[in-house]
């Protein structure tokens, strides 16, 4: 028989989907699909969604015994076919292919052979299918049961392939080189899908009991059996038996530690019971010993420290709370500090500062630990690079120092507050407007007048000024330049960072839109009706907010700057629409704004008669934003939303510049 015919025939036998495929539009050339070989992908797009594409890429999914890996390759067109070269990874067991146009994550069009798939097992040099190939093929069709990255191939399980997937896995079990422990949970999930829960459970329990009788079981394999019994088979009794064996045979091992951790009384309503349980765990398995042989299960200590710290704080065992920081790395210590002290300070502010002295004592006793540990790299596992992890750690410490300085200022410990500023990161020293104002207050209380102007100028460079700081800067300028008061605006503009301005302008430009909205009528704070149709030719800034929204309220000083800037501009109006509030929302909004001293034009969002929710106007615009979050700033003109932005940067001066820049762009385009 012709060699080419044999090659194609073998390919057709291995590339099949719902049933045996009679043909394929992918040929992998005459080279053997073996580890390390270079193969050619020859793809015929005719009849697919990619037939008339001018650019086609290939996504290659390769499976080894550690899971799936994805590569992409650009393809070259010749006649009606597309081709690309690909080197089979050294440890590959199975390959699957997807062809697409555009972005891999969100392609414009794809071809996976009418949901039958393009795939091929990798073989050894003698043509034998490799161990693990059957697992991969089963996962290809059962991605949800596999719980891994192959999910983005079909996007869901092919339910009618469950029996076929189970057949593949049964075949894998029978191989001499097979290791059932590598795919036991997946095997049990597929069995349940193919056979039904009752039969699969009975067979699964029987299998685990047989495996328990096999020789040479270490604690890792026992743990796999325990979790399978508990989570896959829902047999708590069998799982407990296996856990008892782990504790008996391997009392000092990693899996025994996990068994003990799993049995901690985490949800007991009595804090003292929780504390005793966590303390027993730390005595049995000290974190110092775990660090000597890190098994990647640090989450146990992270949860232990978080829960124990909160329980100590809740029960006022402050000595133990402080001592706990001696055991923690930065990541855990930061979270314990944030959840208890930063959160405690925020709650205390709402309760008129009755606990400020206690909070300050705890904060000053524990912040040295965080300062010392900031560079320990404990956030590394959460980020893509060491640099990103360190930047996060710096930011976290800056936030904790903000709380400390706030407490020191509130309790009039101004000298200690001034010393705390030196521990801020270079980026954090001037980038937070509220912290900058705290710094100004501290310097004034200490009569350190020589440091005030440099602080204000550096804060201006970072565009992180509050209204009071802006007024103070102008006051100092006028005092120093009595003969050139008119030059203040030029001086103020000269302080701005060119890079910062360019970055802000790019952000504003990105948020310019063109969405037509339906006109509306809303009641203002005085009971009058305001009709948006009457705003013809006006540029109208709208702030959607609610009394329960802390970022909304935090943005109000900046919005007052906006209101003041355009108070005498007949072309620009500013309105604040209270939305998504409950109860007497009209009184809540008007009283809050009045008591806080803001001078705003308030409107009340209308109530939906169908569901009673106060959100008619805001929800009518949500489809434009693809988000229902507030604060939400928009700028409208003649029935068109021309600018929209969500959230608050934390800087009043930056918010003023952002909206002013957007207004200027709209004015220029008129």
C-alpha cells in the first residue's frame, strides 16, 4: 500500500470526534507525531467560518502529565490551505488544535471541526500511544469534569461523550505504566456522569477500598483517596477512616497537618473555642517548621493567622494579638492588621473616636513588624512578577501607615505622626490627597512652616491636592508674591507633571463616548421638576451617587471644586443624581449634603413602579456602561452621553482636572 495512503489512514483513525470521522481538514504531514519532532500543520479552511479570512492562527493544546499547555502560531496561506510548523514538546502525550481569527481570548471566528475537534495522540518512536494520552482525550470532551484549562477548547462538556470518556479512562487504568492516583478524581467524576450517581458511588467506594489494600501507600496517596472519598463519593465515614490512618502512620507529615487543619473548629460561634483549636494546630505544626520544608500549602497558616488574629482582637486579648505578629510573614500580618485595625479605625470614626487610643496602642506595637517584613516576597505567589508583588507590598504598607498616621493625628501625637511619614514608599509619599492633607495638618501643629510649601508643591506634582491644600498653596504664593498675584495660575500649572498630564489626557480620551440617551424628568431638592430636554446646547456634568457609597462621598470634595469652577460658566451645569437608595431617600440625600456643607444641585432618581427601586434613570444608562457600579460620572450634551467614568481616584484635584479636560474636549468639538 502507498505510504502516503497509510499515513492518512492512520491519521483518520486517531482524529475522531463524536464518532469515527470519515475525513479531516487538517493534515500533520508525513513526519511522526513523537516528542521533540517538528511537524507541519496543513489546514484546509474551506467550508468553515475561516474560509474567507485573510489571517488565520493556530492554537495548539499539548498535554503532559502535569496538565495542559497552550501555544499559538501564525499560519501562512498557500492556495486554499494554511500551514505552520510546530515542534512537539518533549513531554507531550496528546495534541489538540483550534484555528481562529483575531484575539485568542476573544476570537472573531473559530474552527474546531464542527465541534468534533482536531486532535492527535502523541506516540513513541515505535508507534505506541503514550501513557496519559487517553486521559487527555477524555479531558478534551469532559473539560468541566477535568477542571483545567482545556475548558476553552469546546467551552463545555460534550455530554454524549461521557461513556466514551469513561471507556478511555478504563483503558488507561489497565496499562502497566498507568498511575490511577494521577487521575482518580477526574475518573470518578466521569464515572458519575456516565453511570449515574448511585452506581458510580458504589463502584468508586469499592475501588478505593481495593486501593487501600495495595502495598506501599504513602501519605500523599492516602490523601488523594481521602479527598476522593469525601468530595467525589460523599462518604464522610470512609474519608475519616483514611484520615485516621494518615494520622496514625504519618503523624508528622504534610497530609497529617492538613487533616488536623481541616478539623479546626473554624465556625464555632464561641471565639474562645476557635482560639483554642487554632492554637492547638500551631503547637502541633509550628509555622517555623513548615517554612523549613515549604510544601506549597501556606494557605493553612494564612487562614489560621487571619482567624486567630480576629478572634484575639474580638476577645480583647491584645497581648496575644501583638505577639502573633512575631510568627507571621508580611502577607498574613498585613491582612490581620487591615481587617482589624484599619477596619477598626474606620468603624471608630463612625462612633466618634471612642477606641482611638486602644487602636493606636495596637497599631504602634505591630507596625514595626510590617515595616521589617515588607520585602519578604510573601505576595509573590499572587502576582505575575516579583516587581508587581513588591509594588503591591509597598502599597499595602502605605495604606497601613495611613491608618497609623490618622490615629496618631486624631490622638494629637503629632510628633510621632511626622516620624511615621518617613516609612512611606517613594510613590506613596505624595500620591494620596487625604494623606497629604493629614501631613499638612501635622506640619502646622508642629509649626514646621518651612516644610509646608515643599509638601504642597510635591503634592501638586502628583496631582493629589485637597481643596484646603489648594487654598493653602495659593495663600503662601500670594504672601510670597504680593506684587504678582495674577501669576498664581501660571505658577500652579508649572507644578504639574508633564507625564501625569499626558497620562490623564489619554485616560480622558479613552472615556469619550457617543451614546444617545432617553430624556428624563427628575425632582430636585426643592421639589421642582428638572427636565433634561431643557438642557439644550448645555454641557451637563452628572454624578450618580448614593449615601451608602463611600467612594461617592469621598469624591465630593473634588466635585465641589468642579461645581465652584463652573459656577459662573453659563455653558456648563453640574447635577448630582442620588440613585439606588432605600427608605426616605430624598431626606437622606438632602440632609447629608446640607450637613456636610456641600453646595450641590441635587436630583432624585425616579422610582420604578414595577419593583419599587429608586434607579430608573441610572439603570436606563447601565447598558452603555457595562457596569452598574457607582460613583459614575457622565457628561451629556443635546441628548448624547459624551463622557463616562467609573470610580474615584482618591484625589480631588485630579478629579477636577479629569472633568475639566473632558469639558474642554467637548467644547472644542462643538
